[in-house]
C-alpha cells in the first residue's frame, strides 16, 4: 500500500517554510482561534446586551412601580413578569451558547483573568437565582396577567411568600452591584490595560488648554505614518 505523506512544506507569504497537513482545513488568512472567537462573539454579544437591558429594566420597574398610580400597577407588574420570562430565555440561550461554542484557545492567565472568570461565575449564578426567585413569587401568590389569564397558583404561605420576596430583592440588588462593577472593570480593561484611552488624551488636553480649538483637535492628533511633505524634506 502506498504511504501518503502526512505533512509537506510550503513557502509562506512571510518567506518562511511552514508545514501543513492535507487533512487540515484550508487557511483562511486568520488564526483558527481568532475565527472561533469571532464566531463565538457573534452570538455571545447579543445575548450579553439583551440580558443587561432586561436586568436594568426589571430592576427599574421594581424600584419605581410603587410611585405609579394604583390603577396601572397590575399591568406594570404583568409587564415585569413577561420581561422576567424573556430574561430567563436569554440566560438559557447565553449559557447554551457559552458551553457549546466557547473558544478553546489558551487563556491569558494571571490574577486579572482569574478575577474575571470569578466575576462571570458570580453573575451567571445570581442571574439564575434571581430569575428563579422572581418567577416563584407570582406563582406562590397567584397572579392574573393583564387581567386576561391567571398563572398557576401554588398557594404558598404568607411567610414563604415574604421570604421569597425578600431574597429576590437581595439577589437583584447584589446583581445590579455586580453588573456595575463588571462594567467598570470592562472600561478599565479597555481604556487602561489595552491603552485605547490614550487616543482621547490629546483631545482632552487640547480642550483644557484651548476650549475654542476643540473642533480642530482631530488635526492636532499625530498621524500613523509620515506625511508626504515630510518625506520630500
């Protein structure tokens, strides 16, 4: 039987000799980890922002509903229950996407990476617990959605209903605090660690020194390469 070669060498665009396997997927010009991360982000990013928007909306409704006219409160709470159902679906989709399509590339390591993973674990845990408690509350009380249909009534005791409500509020407040901490850490990572904040530093300095020249700040920023006039000199 003829032995087919498993590897060959070819001269890459960088002038170096690279080994490849005929059974490996064709090169696409991008590292496989980068392609995998991009495909993962295509689903993870929408789940992330939908979850964040629903968490903020649910928390705001719970905080301001007491100031609304009594005639509107049943419909507001019905909307709250529907948004909570949407959050439960978003969390389930987010967890499935994370487990199914998470990139398998190497992690950066270090205490920042460990802290980030711990924060995400806490966020997922609180989202699941808070959503479960939030849905248990109307089921234990018995509730009519918009006055059109009634949710199943589990006939919970008054003490149990009170405990569930209290723990739901505690979980929601801790979750909001963690979300704010997570957002602050993301901004710190983007602006400080990755250095993207340096791009706006010249603009801020120009604004402080010459407020009237803010419109021309883009021209004051250094360009990536030499200008043609500089080359002629």
